[in-house]
C-alpha cells in the first residue's frame, strides 16, 4: 500500500490513459522512429523492408513478451537465453520438413519451454528460491544441454520453416507478424482471466494478494510456464530466421529482452505493464539498431550501443513508471 | 511478547551453519581428489594437486570480488569482460617490453576498478537492477576491447607476471604463496574489518544499515569496484599463465565465480557468508572441473553439472532462508 | 458462559502457535455467541495479529481446536475460510493498489461474461451493488485503489470483509485510519442482526465500550479472561492487559532548568504532512510527542534524521544550523543526533549479526585495533552500555534475531546511546515489549537525560508519555495542537487533544 495519495487524483478518460501508458509512449516512439527511417531511406515503406523488420524483431518480441509475464509478477527470468539456445539447436539438428514437421517442431519448442518454465516456477513458488538465482541455474543447464546437442554453430533448419515463416501472406502480411498477433490476442484474453488479474495482484503485493484469496504459487507457476512457452516459440522463429543452429544463439536475448520490457513501459518492480508494450519495445530496439547502423558504424561497436540502450531503457522505464504512478494504468 | 526464558532459549551454537558448510566443502574437495585416483592414476598426485590449486587461484581471486557483491545482495555479470579488459590492456600497454610495469599494472587495475564503480553508480543512483547494470557494463567493455584490438589482441606477458605464474619457490609455485596471502587478506577484510562489517550490514538490511549511520550509497560502490579490480588482476594472471591475451579469455569464469560463492555457503540474498567458504567452493569446483576433463566429458556436460550444482546448493541453503521468512512473518504478526 | 456448544457461533479452544523458538500464542480460548460483538484487547505483541491470521486461515495453529456452530473449523487457506463464512478486515489492509475497486472486491474470482472471460461490465455492476449496499455509492468501482485516501482504503477493506462474513467477521483495528467511525458502527449493528459473530480488535476503549458487550484480554500469547464490559472499569481492563496496575509506576520527574541550552531547535519545519512545526528540546530534557496514527509524527522524525526532505523551516542542533542528509551525517552535527527507528525488524536489527556487532555498528571504526575488528573487542566495547539498558552480557555474542523482542529493543537503545550523540530521537521505544523491559528502557532514558542528554520521543501509549516526558507536544493533522508541561500532562487531557478536540469530545476521530 505504498502509493496512496491523500486525495483522489483527477480521473482521466480510458483513451487518454491508454495514450500516456507505457504502451502508448513506446508506440509513439516507434512511429516517430519509423518516420525518421523512412525519411532517410525511402524504401523503408516498402512491403519488403517492413517484412524484413518484422521478421528480425519477432524472436526478440516473443521472448520479451514472455519475460513480461514474469516481470509483472515481480520476478526476473534469465532462462530465456537457455531456452532460445536449446530450441534453436534442436531445430537445426533434428529438422522436420513440411507443414506437419513444422507443427511438430513448434509443439516441441513449446513443450521444452513449458518444462523449463515449470521447473522455474516450482523452484521459485514451491521451494522458495529467488527468481534470479533459480532461473540462472536453469539457464546454465539449458545452455549446457544446447552445447551437448551441438557443440559448435552448424546444422540446418528445415527448408519449409525457413522459407514459409519468413514469407508474407497475400504478399502484404508478414507471417511472422501473425505469431505476434496471436501472442497479443492470447494475452488480451489472459489478462481477463482470474489468473491474469492475479498476476498483477501478486506483482504489486504478494502478501495482500494472498490475503485477498489469490492462489499465489499457482499464478506464479503459470507465469513462468507461459513465459517458457513464449521463449520456445521465440527460439522457433529465430531458427526460421537464421536457418542454422548455434548453441549460444540465446545469449544476446538475455540483455535485449530486459531492454525491450523496460522500453515497453513495464517497470522491473512488477505489478504493472503490458505484453503489447514489450513487443513494441522489441520492435523499437531492432528499428533503432537498423536506423543507426545503416549509417555504417563499425559493427565492433554494436555492444556499446546495446549497453547504453539497455541502461537508458531502464532509466526511461523507471521515469515513466514514476510519472504514471498516481494515474494508474495497467 | 513471550517471556524471555522461552524466546531466548536458542543461545549460541558451537558450530554455526557457515562453519559446517565450509568444512563440508573442503571435505568434499579432499574426497574428490582421493577418489579421482580411481579414474586416472595421474590424478590425485602431488603435482596434480598443485595444478588444481594454480587453476583454483584464478577462481579464488575472482570469487572474492563476486562474493563481496553477493554479500550486499547484488550480482556481478561483468567479470568475463573485465578479465579480458585487464588482459588486453596488459599485453598492449605493457607487453613483453616490461615498460613501466610497476606503475602500469596498478594503473590498469585502477581503470578496472573505475569501470566497476561506474556499474555501482548505475545501480545506486540510476536504480538499474545489479544484474542488468553489470550486464550492460560487460557488453560495453567487451565491445570496446573488440574495437580497440580490432578483433585480435597482440603482445605477450610482462616478465613480472611470467614470474608470478611460472616460478617456483621451495618446491611450490609462487602463485600459491600469493594466493594464500590473498586468502588471508580477503578473509580478514570481509569478516574482521569495519568495511567488511558495514558491507555485511548493508547486505543484511539496507534500510537498517542506513538508519544505523552507515553511508550506504557510497559503500555500495565498493564491492563492484573491488570485483572489477579482482577480475582485471585475474586477467593479468591469465596473461602470465598463457603468455598472451584473447578476447574470450574470461568467458568460462562467470558461472564458476557465482557457483563458488553460493557453494561456499553465502546466501544469494546477501548478508551472509565467509571468504573461507568461498575458497572451499572454488577449490571444489576446480577439482570437479579437472575430473570432468579427465573423464572426457564435453564442455556442455561441464556446464550442466555447474548449473545443477548452483541449484542444488541454493536448495540446500534454503532451510536458512525459510526460517528467515518465518521470523519475518512472525514480526508482521506482532 | 454457556456450555452448550451449539449455541455458540464460534468456539476457539487452547489455540497455540510458535515460530521456531518464539512462542506467539501460548493458549488462547474465546467463545463468541451469534450476533455478538466481542472485543479482543491486548498490548502490542500480545498475540492478537497471530490469532487473527489463524482465524482467517492464513496460518495454521500448532495445537488447539476451533469450531463454528458446533462443527469443526480448520481452514486450509483464506478462500476456504471465506467459504465457511469467516472473513477479516486486516489491519495492514490487503488491497492491491494497481487493481480497480471492483477487481479488489471480486478477487480472487471475477464474474464471467462471454467466452468465460472476466466481464468488466458485470464486475462493475456487482461492485456497484456492494458499494451502494454499504453506503459507499459515491465510489466509482472503476477507480484504481492506488488513488484512494488511506481512510477510503480502510472502508473498502471493511466492506470486502463484510461481504464474505456470514458467520464470523474479524475487524482488526478497523478505525486506525477511518475518518467516519459512525459509518462503521452502523454497519456493525446491522450485521449483528444477521446473527454474525464479530471479533472487534481495537486499542480505543471508548469505541469498544460503544460497540461490544464482552471483551477477551490477551497477554503474552494467553487469553487472560473474558469480561462483561459493563462490569469492568478501564483500570480493571488495563491491569489485565499489562499484568499489574500501571499507576504505581509513576515516578517523580527531575526538574530541568528553563535556562538549559537548547539541544534541538526546530523552527517552522514542514515536510510530508508536517506543516510549520516549531519547538525546542533543551539539554537534560525529555520531550514526548503524542499523536494518533498518521498525524505527522513519522514525517517529523524522518525529516529530523535526514530520511525525508524538509519542505521548509530549519533545524538547529546545539546551536548549529543543520542540513541533515542521512542518519550517518546526523551523528556528526553539533553533539550528534541518533535515531531509534519505529520498526525493529525492518529498520532496526541486522539479523544474522551478533548483538554486539549490532550495537557497535555506528562506531565500528573506533572499535577496531589497527583496522581489525575482533568479536571479543566488539563485546568489550558493548559491555558497558549493555549494563545501562539492563541487557545481560551473555546475550552479546548471540545472533540478535535469537533474542526476544524486548532484548532486541534494549540492544537498539544501547546502540543509539553508544554513538555518543547527545540528542536521541526515539520512535515508540517500547513498542511490543513486556512490562519489565519497559521499565529498563525508561530507566535508561531517564539516566541519559539526567546526565545532560536530550530526548525527543514518540509513543503510542499515553501512560508512557505521562511517566516519562517532562514536556508533551500533541501533533494533530501535521501541526502542533497543544503542548503540556510537567504536572499538566495527564491522560485525560491528552486524549482530548489527540483527536483535535477539547476534553470529552467524541472518541476516535482521526483525520
């Protein structure tokens, strides 16, 4: 009960609340950035460029979406790096071609993510480990498994996956984008379930949530499992992008997902935020990288850029959260 | 409040959890070394033990810094990058020429410490979570090292570092004497100085430490700076050990540095742990690593075992954590 | 008392609960009749909150039994307790600030609409019905709880408990932040007619007498007895609560000269809800702050010690204008200022460190020998002050969390004395400690003042202010409402001033 104002703040209309929420702000940033990109590179408005951008952003966007579930419940999930690496090497070492094969691969990726998420959830909710510590452990184990399956970059992802998932539907809709739309639809439904509302409740104040009757460990485990599944799909989509396997493919995700979550207006302190914001945050990060490095900055210095963006995203997220605190917008 | 007789009955135990944990970890190391003879006759010999100790010395020094960070409830993920920074700066700025080695090496350590302090500033004043801030520092530093060396570090080791890592004295490598001195220093610093006591107070309860008059903000920078300097120094040791630097020389040290601290009995929540326990954890991990290589298991299995050990150690230490939570609920009830 | 169990709404028999080595409840037995408002009285730390948690299903008792209308009651959790007709309005409020009023009222199960998803519209409608049913029709169920005032949050917490309580309603300090107590009294009377048993926990005897017929008194985790309130005087009840009559402990106060130099001078201080507060504390003087919950006492202490920023005004310590940025800096202004915090567990002790380490922490750099701090050296340094607060020397090498709350409090008091600061700020220095410890703490404070030190303390217990303070300042709504000196400090007078009224005004109105 930390943020109780002495007097009720003036109410704002739902529309205005959505605009000034973290999601609204990051959407605005994305549009402005895209306009800038189009200004410099006129072909930015072509279907090809847009599809390319969506394809590039989808794995990170899905991973950030998963991370958001855990962050809203007040936790950190480092296993994202492990799950993405593990599913990526599996896709490359055991390719299954054709639509049926793709579906089986997708289900396998989801299942791996779900198992890892379940383990995380049990370690945290039932055995009382800190989220960072528990997920650090599972991340390491998953990375080890990825190395056992494939000890150096190599392998080939099934052609059907590689070609179909990077293609467009009717020549305009990027197929990868459909995965994002599916994730958003599922999310919007989920946040209207008891568990979805419970997720925000335990993120704000676990004790109060328990006293209000929320099944705290059940909700927490659900968040980790949901996150794991999304990481699995992220690994699946990454494989479609890269067409090959790399046992350390997930490592860059660790940092970028947190940057995307923070940029999307989900404070790392939990209880607030939206998966949609994180997806837009991921898109913004990839777009930003594209805009800046189309200028030809040496790729040696990509890391400097990423490090600063990460810190700035968190500081930005903290600031937005502080500004919005009085005018609650989930 | 219940009567004093009932609530103060627990008294001081002869062996507290930390001591037991330390003994167990050292015991396990010795058992492992003895058992390793069954795997390969070459293992478990005196020279093999010395090799393990030399390899462990890197981890011992790293996990002192990581241990201080964990003591205050943080986590340092920038260790590999700072090892690389220390190593690369040593070979390029000093190198085999030994030019100004006596002031250049301390200057390089100071640079590393400064980088660590920058992480600390981000954590304290920008309120970035420690693992994210150190991750950001790490990637920036790695990127700078990459750009600075254009991908291939040049140069060799100054002779002083070669001497430290390769010379022997009275039948024992010099570096082992050095590590023993470092252990003594680290143990005293963490457990028996005003600084160590304040850090422990900060890690136990930041708010209570602040109210007790501890200058928590500036104090919180210290472990990050120390950890970075330790990593930089290990970078120098590695330069001496393999007579050169690579951009990935630190990569394999991040997880062991955390694992050694956790196995050594420190709580990941901060506020508890001794450096002696951490040393035991480092020796145990190194012994295990040597055995795994001897059996011929791949890097992947080694990683899996390390991850499993971290989770296992966390679960074993959880008992203490649960009593802690129990006490906390009790106070809420009062 | 009836022996026929079926005529009882709730029977609580010999409930006990320990947390590790600490006994929270020793043996508690209470019988509640249907439609009865039954008061639970006891000092801080008597075990009231633990009992509330057990009844609510949050905590399981170690032994003992509970029954409702004759059938056994063993809740598996808070939801299970609710389905059995038991609900609680918690003292620490269990609302989620990031959820709307409607969502908070509906938790953990939302009304469903299309596709089985939570329906915003039916949640609003259901919440609207509840709110108007309990006289809160002016609340918009869509408002996030985070923007409500503390008083409105408390009303919501109460309403939520009422909606689930068919058989037993537990109200834990329901008026602590309530602006309009008549609203609650009306609801309680209405619920009585529905034959719901109500367990009413409050430290305001006036309220208890208005609402309740009987009271059970808890002391040190035991139920001492149940009394008919009409037949018990305040003195009787107080004696049962503390174990002896408090009146006999009044000591003669040492006289302090008006001419003594000012140690702590506060002029026009504002910050938080504090506005324009001015007073002096002279050397050798003990000044008490009296206030109901949330009248600015917290802001006053936190601003003085540098944990919160002042909005205006000035503070002088021993004549030196002070800009205090942290408690560490406060130790070094003038002759020093040291602070004993409000919450022993979260702000005071450092669990896992020894008692001696806890005591010497602020002066740790002076304890070491050539930079090294040996445990024996810490104990040596702590020994003398431990004696002043009557803390046994054998406790010094215990970990402080293994000590009883009273001994922890003694150690913390010793810590502020050991800093060498000549002005002490003590926030509720005897919260949740037993009577014997209280006397030791009073002795230590008096001795400190007699040696020329200055003390500013806040207490939630009026007798303490009467016994200890040379001067008493009453805070109300963030301002100094009244000030009493010497013999003018008596409970009756202060009670009136506390609620911002003259003597004999309506009880329990907190802003």
